[in-house]
C-alpha cells in the first residue's frame, strides 16, 4: 500500500486517540496476513483483499499505477501506448508483489512482452535502479516521488490500479481497539471528521505490506 496511505490513517487515528501508542511493522502480504491470523497484530493494510473467511477485508483507496523511466530514456516525452513497451527492459518486484501481478496482467492483456532485467523488493531501490538507467519501473501514483533523474511515462492505455484494504480478524472486529481503528477508516472514507479524543484503549499493533 505504501507509507502515504498508512501514515494518513495513523495520523487520523492518533488525532482521535492521542493517548494510544502504535506499533507498526512492515512485511510482504503473506507476512501481514500471518501476523493477523497469529494475533501478533490488531490490524493490517494491504494492496489487495484477503480471501480467507477468518479475515475481514475492508476497501480503503484505489491507487493508480504509473510507469517511469530515466530522464534520457527514448520513451520519455512521447505519447505512448502499451504496445510501445514491447521488448523494453524493466525492473520488477519480488514474487508475490500485488503491484507486479497487476502490471503483469495488464501487459499480458495487451499482448506486450517486456524484458525483466532485475528483481528488487523495495520501492526506493527500484527508483534508484531506474535512475541509473537499468530499466523501467512502476509504483502507485501516491508513491511516485519527483526526481530530476526520472520522468513519468505518458501511456494512454496503461489503466492499472491497486486497491488498498484494511484487514483484521473477524472475531476481533468488535473489540474496542479494532473498532476504534475501523471507525477512523470509515470516517476517512466518508470524508468525515474524527470523534473526540479517547486515550483509554490498549496499545495498537498494526502491520503494512512492504511498498
């Protein structure tokens, strides 16, 4: 999901419940789900929903994916279609990355084959690899950081999205701590202001999928 959305939620949560200490951990999607199922975390944030009857998965935000390149890449400054990416070198995410799965599916639907040249597990490292001219990269629009070395590509038919979800155990949805977090998420989705501060809950443990 990336730190932007996670910190937005936690900022709103802390504004409403300033007395609560939050413990945040980061992992891949399977690690986040495991922490929820093993009672090691109260809530989790992922870029996909979870197909497990024990887990409640709540949609939060749709994020557009964008592709970017080194500023001197021959595709920069042109109005492109996915077909223009045929044979291009690309930096890809680790196996299991939801973002990479979405990109792969969209390329496959368009009949386009790129050339993966490097597999990297962090968004920051992908950005540096692209800045060094090693290939194209993809991140969500909120995670793209302007950099003089980089340019976003204008691909008219690259309509790819990830969908952020907040997850928790169904059996714990009615606990005071989890309910307070989900109330804040619901208020943010509705554009409503948070309620009055209440610092009486226990420490909150949250985990997010590695961006």
